[in-house]
């Protein structure tokens, strides 16, 4: 499953770091590039989450 392993479409794996504005806690998610774009869009629609960092992981 892409959300857990990042291996969903034979593309590069990306790491996404999100911060909860209310608690200040950060969470790391792993996605393929295609799903990363969708996830960033979803986060931008939420009022409680901010994108801290998104980067491609080298294997």
C-alpha cells in the first residue's frame, strides 16, 4: 500500500512531513510521487495540518 511503503507505481518514494497546528506534533508519511501531489493538495484543504517538508528519497 502506497501510504505505508511508498511503493505503489514503480516511481520514486517521497517523504512528506506534516505538522498538526493544534498540537505541534509532526508526522512522517511516505508516498510515491503521484500520490504525494494528491496528499499535499488534501493537506492544503485542511485547517489543522501544515506541510513542513517534502522530499524525494534516494535508494
